[in-house]
């Protein structure tokens, strides 16, 4: 058991006198959008996010497809808005432990609020980070560089407050001695807040498919095989490197390959479905790479290009016109050469289906999505149903897509199934409307 | 203020918490690598392969720490060489 787990075991139970209209679980773009819509309608919202900052995965992206708008420029105002809206109470670094339906439109929820070991006086100056001597992989950069055990999640985190990662802390006290406002407090204790809510909205999103399972691709073993989420970080304004460079030695890549359907449409990995976003985010990254590295070759290995949305086909054609090469063929395996380059073995479908190989100096695995739906386990008394692949099951996909198997519990975004950002925001709006209709129907 | 400053000591005393061997090793290794990088850069900007040659450390470990040092303002990129490697230099002051 880690140090933090030992401390969390001693959480103090508190009953909150305040009740809320809606508990929104998940502070990514779906949870933020739905919370803001509901709060603007006058409902009291309790928004719970398990990470130390709201923002979810959208904040981490470079740009969005097909418009190439800056992802963080769109998401940061929403992150700030949920923290300032008078009708929204935000708990970050908190987890929902239990939701129990007592009667219609009456749910009791227990929420674990974890200690950050830094008081709200923190100004986010970052002095504690500078003096902390422990370096560990930074989660928000998917391990591409390090962070300290005392850290601020990222530059525009909401709230922009430091926290101490006690599982990696050596208890040297440097952070505490350095903090100019005396905000570090190792004596903070966790608390479990018990609240009553009238409705629940699940917006816990997705996780990336664990592509280590596809051992033929060498992720985790070959330094220059990265995921598309890592590539998005490399292309983002808040990027972990000073440029797009390969992790094995910091060299600027000259030949970059994308392997589509990595972990999607793959029965050997028990994930037969299309993740819906990989084709277009790869086309987006290809275009951005051709801008960032004009001399580099970009090759996309694909089974089918699914450009089904508004403007997607034009976006795909634009990538081709810019010089991205599209090779139809499933990549079978990847090998590493002595100088950290990578050999891709693939079925060359457009040339008679022969086995071919090509050498690249950076490989991006366009990794699919899997549901982040463990939240079903916190429901007591009634079952929040999932489908056979783990996505939350809609009550009726045709007429009630955001209603779940429990009346009064709604869902929105990727926890219902893979989808892109515009569809997620649209679904969040629909869920907010359905929650409002439910609350109006059941009355006070 | 003096009481606040001692919270880490109080936590250690109350809970009997000690730094784990793994975390001490993490700290020791990052200090060792970052000190070696700093020493190698004292006589001028270098690429990752040049730092590897000077220190005997692996290129991927050097680059990972170099980018962490970049985040905390210890090093900054300089010019790029013909092979596509940036040189890095120590930030003055």
C-alpha cells in the first residue's frame, strides 16, 4: 500500500448541509459543458473531477480537427468558467466513492476529497517545484519529461495550485521551507463529504487503449514508438520538448509513420470497434507535422480512412495535397535498428498484397479509445448498465441516448462511446437539457 | 509560521513515515544525471550525442532529464546542427 493510500484510509466523514440539483462526475469537456449549461439554467451543480485540475484530455491536445483551432484556447475559458460560476461547486482531486438512490430524484453521494498538502493560499508561483529534489514522469506529458514530487499540474491548471505527490515524496521539507506564503501543510487530512443530489450526470470520458498489449509494435520498449496522444503533446503550444524531436536522442525526425487502428478494429485485442477519431486526428497531426518539419516525410498506414463528418473528407484531401503519403496496409510488426530507427513490416494492399518493409525514424501509433466507466461500481442498490465492451449503455440509443438504466442518472460524451469533440459538446448539451427536463418533471 | 514549517516533521513523527528506498534512488539518480549534464554543458552548448560522449550516460536518459531541466529553466536550446540535433546550453544565472 502506498503512502497516500495509508493516509486516505483515515478520511474523516462529513455531512454537507447543502444539497445540489445535479452531481456531474468528470471535469473534461463533456462535464464542463453540461455543468455550465445546467448552471446557466439556474440549477445548483456539484462538479467532481478526480485529477488535480479540470480540463480532461481536450486541454492536452494541440489543435482540433478539421478546423485546426487551438484546443487549449477553446478549453481554458471553460475550465475557468466552471471554477467561477456561482451555481457550480467544484471539487478537484476528488473521487466519488458511492452513489445510492434513496427515492425518485433523491440520491446520496459520498465524495472523497483528497488532501493536496497545500492550502488554498498557494499562489501557484512554482517555487516548491524548483526546490523539490525528486523527479518522476509527468502524467500530463504522458511521461515524455519529468515533474517534481511537489508540482503544479500544468501552467493553466484550474485551480492553479500546487500539490504534493506523497507517494514520491522523500519528506525533506524543502517545499515547506521555500513556500513564500507558508501554504505547504503536510498535516492536511482527507475527508469524505456526504451530499444529497437530485440527479446525476456521468461524464468520465475515455482512457487510451493500452497499446503495450500489442507487443508486435514495441510500445514501451522502443523509445521512438510513441502514441498519437504523445505526438499531440509534442505539437501543442505547451509541448514537453523545445520542438518535435524523437525521445531516444532528441533528434529532429525526418521520416514519420502513423499506424492507424492501433488497438481498434482488432479482435486479437478484444476491441473490434472503430474508435472514430483516430483517422482524423492522424490527418490533423500529419498536417501539423508538415508545417513544423517541412522537410520531413509523413506516411500514414491505414486499413480504411473514415472521413465521415462535416469537412472531414476535405481535410483528408488537404493532407494528401500537402504531401502526406497514404499507404493502404495493416502493419504487422515493428523492429528497431541499431541507430534507433524503426522498420515497419506491412501488407502492401495496393501492390498486390505483398509483404513490404519501410524504415522510419519516428513511429506514431494512432491508439484507440476505451471506456473510462469504472464509475458503475460506485452505484449501490441499482445497476448502471454497460454494454459488452464497457461503454455505458443508453436507455434507448435512438430516442433517449443520454439516459441510462437508472432513472435520474444521465451520461454524456465518450463514456457512452467514442466520439469527437463537437459531438461530445453536442451530447453534453443534450444531457443538460434532459437533466433539466427531469428535474422540472419531478419538481422540488 | 514556525509551527507551519514543521508540518513535515510532525507528519513523520506521527505516522512513522520514512522515504522509500525507491524514492531516494529516484532522487539520487536524477541528481547524478543532472549534475553530469550540467558539468558537460559548462564548457559550451552540446547536443545529446555530445553529452552522451562526455558523460557515458545513455542518450534517452540524458534527453529526458534535459527536457525536464528545460521545463525548470536550467537549460535552453541553442542552434541545431546539420544532423538535426539541437545544442543545449545552461541558462546564465
